[in-house]
């Protein structure tokens, strides 16, 4: 019997030898084979100071994100999802409870027909569920005691804006950065919250105050999923389209003026719509997405505050939860008030203000609410937003004409008060004094 000791050895491909020469500047370019994920990349440089007491590090992080319009994504013959998950051997999914009720069988059948194992967490995602507790629930599903998701395994998320926010945040925390694929089942999720890098949960009386920047690696927008949305949810999502039309795309604005109400009535050209309206619907979605991501996608970590897509979102994060408004209606009020404020500041003409407010009102969005008259609340909202935007200024996006935007560094209390009074008087001429259709969470059973 041999006394030799058997050992197993690994092939050492390269050795990282320490360098004690302290070069003034060293840049590290890492080998591709060590890369954690195909969607993320990074480089760095370290610079020594001659005194031998300090050094500086500069690093860059690069990510790849894609937005794709796909109709019939749950048709088993559609390769959009299969080509992602087939080679990975399974799909881990977080699905909105309502989406599961409507499309759960189709989802299961899709992965069964494509011979891909599927594990699903069904999660209710109302505004009241936008809490750290929901994030922890999703983390438990993704973690070691659940599916044990790999750091380079894209989680599939299917749902509305709330689920995209909380599930995206959970993915940002799992392994510190787990990729995910987003399919928005609502208009808000499809053209705004879904492709956005801003994942979040609500804080105390201020929306979206806790979060991380972590965009999906792929956003799939399937307009046919809007067929089953209630009109109140269609209308709610339209605000996010209008904000981009006002601040960035005058052609989109004119399309919304002409076809906005029909898009609501036809569930975004899915019910009783002709071929022309279907083409218009696709163009509206594409234009809204392109305008949004032109600014959001090139400023993924919000390092700059020249953000037109925040139009309507300066004061609404404070008054939306206080008044228990639907998000789109709160944004509609914020946009309409912002247009009147821009008029008071001399940034736009009266005709432009009137067109903006009329467009919102024409599809049933709210353009006024008495909560605007709570000056203390509005000023607290400005204070919170100034902190959120880095304290260099409020930088409230306001229209500078249809399809153009400028940013107000400050809105003094006297200007805020006078603009609110002017807006109140103007909206008093509207039916219902500016109230919208199904404007409260309770109107759609979400409270």
C-alpha cells in the first residue's frame, strides 16, 4: 500500500504579484473572464500622492439596458423570454397578484411549452404595499431560503408601477446587484416606472424616499396587456405620457390632443380600435419611451437634476399620499399647477398653459385639488424635494413652451401662494372645478 499523499490541484492561470513601487497612477483593466455579469462592467484608477500618506481612487461603472416593444409576449411561439431563460435552465419570477389572476395560466403555459422550469412568487402590489416589508418578502423568495438566485441570473418581474419599484429594489439588494427583466402590465410601469433606474419604497408621508438606482437589463413593453386594465388605470398612466409631451415632444403632444381620449376609451387601441389607431398607439408609446429614456437613461444615477421627466413630480410626492390620490391624478395636478406657475413666471404664454391643462382635463385627469391651498404642506414638499435633489436648488421642471422645458432653482413662498390662487381661480371655470374621474385610490379599490 502506497504512503503517497494524493492531492488535487487547480491550474493557476495568473498570479497577482504585489507591486511596492507606488507608481503615481495605475489603471486596472480587468480580464473579461472574471466578469460577474454580461450587463455590467467597470474600470478604475488609483493615484498615489508623493507624501505616502494618501491616495485617490476614481472608478467608473457601465451598465447595459434595453427597452423593446413586443406584442404577444406570452404567446409560446414568441421567443422574447425563451431566448433569455432557455440557456439558464430556469426562470425565477415575481408576479403581481392581479396579473397572476388574469395571465397566470398563460405564463405557466409559456414556460411549459418552452420546457423551462418556472418558480413564481405572487405578490399583491397596491400603493399600501409599497413598504420595506414587501421588499423583505421578495428578498426571502430570492435568497438562500428561497430560490437562491445567482448574481448573474435575471429575475423576471411582471406587474405595475408599485411592483416594479419594490421588486426592482429587492433585486438591487440581493447580491448587491441582481439583474432583472421587467414587463410592465400597466401604462405607468411600461413607459415610466418599468424602464426607470429608480427602484424604491415609500417613506413616512413622502413617496419613493427609500431606494436605489438599479434599472432592468431589459424592459419589454406589450401593449396588448393593457386590454384588461380598467379605464381608471389607463387614464392614470396617461399622465406619464403627457409630461414627456409637454417637456420634450410637441408631436407627441399633438397626438395626445387628437387621440388621447380615444386611447383611454379603447384601452390603448385594444378594444374596438381600427388599424390606424393601433399604429397611433404604438407611436405614442414609442415616442413617450424614447423621450423619457433620452433623459432618464443617460442620467441613470441622477447625478444631474436637469430632468424634464420630473415635471409634475415636484410637489406631488408630498400631497399625493396626504390626499390619497391616484399617482397619475397627483401628477396631473402637479403638471397643471406647474403650467400656471410657468405662466406667472413669464416662461409660457396663456395659450400654452390653457392647452396643457385642457389636455389633462380632456382625458379625465385631475388638474386641481384643494390640498394645493395647504401652503405649509407645499413648502414642506419643496424642502423635502430640495434635499432629495441635492440642495443645490429645487430645480422644478416647468414648461417653457409646448415640447420645451426649463428648471426653477427656487419658488419663493409669495410666488407659490400667488400661483396657487391664480390656478384655483382658473380651474374654478372647469366642470367639477378641476376634479378628475376616479381620482382617489379608493375609487379603484386600492385602499
